[in-house]
């Protein structure tokens, strides 16, 4: 019997991956982090953003600017 490995989605991503996920540049994401629009945290030397935080940001933005 072989053991199957399931790929799991990450719960936090680095700045470059986060920017790619929501379709903005890395510098724009850093700007938004500095403004407090998206929350992040440091783990060692890396700045990480929870995927759930990105989803909340997109939902808030869509609700505020939806037509």
C-alpha cells in the first residue's frame, strides 16, 4: 500500500508571492503594508502575509469599490 501525499496550500506567503497572488507589484504591496492596509508579520528574516489576510483585503476592496 502506497502512501499518498496531498499538496496543501500555504497559510502564509512572502511578499513577492503575495503581490503576485493579488495582481500588484512588490513595491505597491510594500506601500500598502506601510499604510496598514494589509497586515504582515516577520518570521526570522522573512516578512510573511497570511493568505487569509489577502483574501480579506480583496473582499473589502471589492465591497467598497463594487458596482
